[in-house]
């Protein structure tokens, strides 16, 4: 993908695109419906989009972005550091996970792995913090910041993001 439809400083525009991806995710009571977009900060090109459960297996939105971009570039996910632009932005409707109840590799670890050689994700922009329903203490902001990856909260879409994320969850009355 390489559309140039969204201006560099239009963080809400990219987050809205991520939210439209999240809406394509099938509701599941044991996770959130999240959407994510990978952007080349030098050109504003959209490198990949993803949503929860888009790819086979119990896949997260951020994980789908990484796998889709790696597949397009004919490398494995752990070779992404070699092919991602040096300034890659990751927009995600919900902050990346630091712990997964299923035991899979958390998305924060996947993000850190893209940065092994000074390339890859340099900044993560999130729409909401992770609610405490599944994992009480998401520590994405601390873990990313400690590793020199910027973390920014883009405000304004929280209500819509949470509504989409929790569709399919049992609501207490
Ligand atoms: C983010 C996603 C997604 C979550 N978070 N950032 N993107 N589904 O696509 C976080 C939640 C985990 C649960 C269940 N959700 O997904 O904490 O089954 O989905 O490994 O911990 O774990 P599994
Ligand atoms: Zn995740």
C-alpha cells in the first residue's frame, strides 16, 4: 500500500483509518477489536494495515501489520528490521499489549524487534490505553520509552474506539 491520502500531521486521520480497520474485526469476548496502521514517516505512505484476527490464528492488529508487510517484502517477521524504513510510525486504536493471556509473543516485543538495527518503528501512536479487563497492568509506554521508541496518545476518538473494541463482550447491566 502506498496511498498518500493523509497529511503527516493528521494523527487523527491515521487513527480513524485504524478504527475503520478495527470495525472489520470479528467480535470475540476474550479480546478487543483493534485496528492498526504502519506508516513511513518520510513519505506518509501507508505500509500496512491490520485488525485483530485478520490473519489465521489468534492474531492481534499490530501483529497482522507486521506479518503483512513482511510477507509483501518476502522476509520473515523477525527480519523486519532490515526492510522497514528508519522512521516507521505505528498507529493503533489500543496501545500494544505487553502480556497475552494466550502466551503468544506480546506486540511490544514485536515492535522492539523491528528496531534492532536502527530501522523500524520509531514511534507508536495510540488511541486508548488498554482497559483492565484481561491484563491489569499494561506497561507499553514504559517499555517502549525505555528503549527509545516514542509513545504518543492521540486524543479524541476514545469513546468510539472502546465501543468498537468491546463489541461482543458481555456488558454488565
Ligand atoms: C491490542 C489487539 C488485541 C489486544 N490488544 N493492542 N491489539 N486483541 O489486536 C489485548 C488483550 C489480549 C488478551 C487475550 N488485546 O489475545 O490483553 O488471546 O487480547 O493472546 O490478553 O490474549 P490473546
Ligand atoms: Zn498484541
